[in-house]
C-alpha cells in the first residue's frame, strides 16, 4: 500500500501500536523504514513521511489485547531513535493507570463520552449503534427492519440505550472504584481508560439481565 501511495504522489503515514509481544521487534521496524527509504522517497514528491506510536483503544477487538498492553516499565525498551522519529514521541501512549486512578477516583462527573460528529453505524443485520463507542449490545439503538427508522432515531436523540444512560449518569468515581486498578502500571490516555471502564460496565450489565 505504501508503495502505491508514493507512486501516485501521496505520502504514506504509519501508525504503530505497541504491545508486549512486539517490544523485541522495534529495531526491525525502524530498519524497515530505513531500508524502504520512505523518508527520502516522500521528500522526492515534496511531502513528509510520518509515523506515530499510538495506544490501543480497549473496546471491541482491542479489548481482547488488554493482556498485551505495555506498562510504564516497558518504555525503557523503546529505542531512542524511534522516540525521536515518532511524530508525537510517546505522548499518545498516555500515563500509568495508577496515576489516572488517583484523578478519576475523585471525579463525580459521568463519562460523557461523545463523538466529533453525530452519526450512526449500521451492520449487515440492520442493527444500529451510535458512534460514541463500540458496536456492542448495551449501546444498540435498535434494528431498522424490526423497529423502524423513527424508533431508532428517537432512541438516539433521547439516549435511551443502557450504555448511553450510563454514559450520562454513572460517576467516574464509581466506575473507577469498580473497575480501576490502583496498582496497575499499564499505559492509557485518560479517555481510553474511561472507555475500558465503560466496556467492563457493559459486559457486567449484559450478564445481569
């Protein structure tokens, strides 16, 4: 894909998701960039090659990788060359959970997760979800064929799904007490840690039905 982009005059941009499984392969990643001459070839078309190190959002399939999430102690394994070359350094990896725990345990406001733009997602079975978070059962607005457009839109506007209600009402301090780990060194942005809490809440909610 990167080759084709350069051929048509578009600089590729790479995002690297670090996990414990990949920590011993970071030198090979930098060597791939060097051997492919991506920086030089992008400069030749008047653009800049960028890559950045991002954190995994712990929802959907991403939640299944939580066991591989890197910790603060893993940062020493990242080559300095990679940190300097990354567009945002290590900023997007966030902070240790134990630090964020101390902040969130004092927060009485609800998550109030939101999207940059209002939209809905529809899967092949015509189930409809708000684009606030993952397409999980506790967020589901309804089914277009079974419930109809009006009912689905009303559920969206009135925020009547279990996930949407929880998003506006459950204090972050409660979610943190229930799902946070005050000893964890796993790295999260604050938003991603809250997303994990909401996923864990949703799983528990569905089990309670």
